[in-house]
């Protein structure tokens, strides 16, 4: 090989890596905004209960609000099918652009929505409709971002690049908690009920516009482009192909995503309501505690991604499930002591299994599917897991705490999730296709 050929190859690799970094940045910035938009609802759930579901029983109003929160998960599989098919048929980039546009509009319009006192029963009806639109768009975003980055990233750094999806997603949740906390400490309680709760939702409009600009400037992944060229004259039907030829892989992805979403929505979103409405922390203190924890998780997840590159995705997931079983009950006992400092420490400790599970899940699930159905498979599998684990988890935790009076219920749910994860991981077998990234 001549020196010129070597230099051309090096330049080509350098150009590819620069494009990969830009594509990853555009994908994870969108994930940040998606997580922000989707999580704000959970962080202001107690306020929304008063504005949209006025009731003499505050628990009944909160349960109604959490049911609306959970309703978004019901349509996530539909969004996954729609945006996943779009991503596999016409490109990951176009699908991701459509996702962020849909989410930004839904969150922004929620911030403009009149309350029950203004328009009566139409207020909760419209709230449900906009929440469903949020769920629909989220169904395609997370799986699409993971598939897109997986196909751009250098193989030796793939786990690290993909780990930024959940890491930056946690920054989005932290931003949601931070904005909520800032509003809560800045305005009086009656102003928060009047218009203060709208501020976090309205911020979604400029954030979404910035993501849209970033995603319009990047290219589609080379792996997708190459595969698309091969299938240009074929009748490519990703949804049918997924269910016809990849059912076993899909079941495993659903189960892995189920455990991951229980950890996400019980351990980082519901916990804000848990702190304020069950343990009687102020709303500002609750948001601040969650903010510190999720920002810690955002730092831990890329570290876990680096570990996954060394030990393999399956082993990383097993470690995360064991950590849930061992750590979360002592963590929630610390949270229950009533001190802000102990609550920060306890929730921070619970971020260790959470970070391991996030990095392991997003690194692992794209490896179950070939490129022609990857967006659909990852998006749909993850969304079905989210319906069960994320949509039902907060409501179940609230109901069980109210029924049993046991404040450790969230910890017990997370321990059971860890046990389920161990059972699922035993079903993942070594194959020629997954040996590179699931095993080391």
C-alpha cells in the first residue's frame, strides 16, 4: 500500500469520526429535549392534579394525574411502529426530525392549556390528548437515537457513544427538575397554581427548535445508506419482517426494556412525587434532591458505558440487576429518614444500579436486530417495555403505598425488577451476531 493510500484512508477515517461525533451530538441533544419534555409532567404532577383534577381527596387527584402520565405509555408502541417504520424505510434522520417536532408541539401546547376552572371537563380531556401525542413521539425517539448512534459510532467506542443517549437523557430530566425547582422557589404557591407550572412546558418550544436545526444539518448513518441502496428495488416491509423473523429477539428486548423503565420511572420520575406527597418534603426540596441524583447518574452512565466496552453488555446488565437487589432498600431507608442530606445520599446510591442498567440496556438492545429492522425493533421493543414498566410503575407504587402504608414500596418494586432482570439475562445466549458487543 502506498503512502498516498494510507493518508487517504486516515483522512477518510478522520472525516467519518467527525461526522459520527456531530451525528451523536444531534441525536443526544434531541434525547435531552425529549426527556425534558416528557419528564416535566411528572415533576409538576402534584400541581397539575389541582389545576386539572380538582378534588376534595388529594390522593384521588394525584392518582388521576398519574393515570394521565401513564396514558402516554399506551401509545408509545404505536409511535414506535410509525417512526420505526419511517426510520427503516426512509432514514433514521427523517424519523428523528419528525419525533422532535411532534414532542415539542405537544409539550408547548400543554403549557398553553386552560385549567379545569376555565373550561371544565375539556381541560383534562385536552391534557390527555396532548399527553398521548407526547407518548406517540417518544415511542420513536429513544430507539431511533440508539440505532442511529450505533450505526455511526466507531466500533471500538460504540458502547461509550451509545451510553450518551441515557446519560444526556438524564441531563434532560435534571433540567426538568431544575427548572421546576427554580420556578417553585421563585414564585408563591398561588402563582405556581395559576401560571408558574406553565413555564417548564413552554421552554420546550425554543429547545425543540434548536434540536430541529441540529438534526437538519447531519447525514444519515453510512450503514443505513449502504443497506438502503441494496434494498432499493425490493419490497422492504420492516414491521412484517420484524414480527415474522425476529420474535425471539423482540421478546428479550421487551423484557430488558421493562426492567430498565421500572428503574427509570419509579426511581427517578415518580420519586419526585414520592418525596413531596409521601415523605412531606417541600416541592422545591423534592425537585432539588432529584436534580442532584439524575445529574450524578448522567456522570455515571458514560463510565458504565466504558465498563461495558470491556466486559460486554450482558455482564454489565447482570451487575446492574444484582446492584438493584442489594442497594435500593438501604437507599430508600436513608431517603425515609426525613433529612434532605440523607435523601440526597440515599437517592444518589440508588443511581449506581440505575446507571449500570441504563448503559447496559441501550448498548445491548440494538445488537439484537439487523440494520433493515433495527429502528423498528429497538423502538417497538423498548416502547412495549416502557408501557408495562414505566406507565404502570408510578401508579402501582402510589396505590400500594396508600393501601399498605409502607413507604418502602418503591424499593421493593425495584428489587423485584432486578430479580426479573436476572431471569431475563439467563435467556440471552451467545451467537455469532452478538458476540462482539454482548460478550467479552
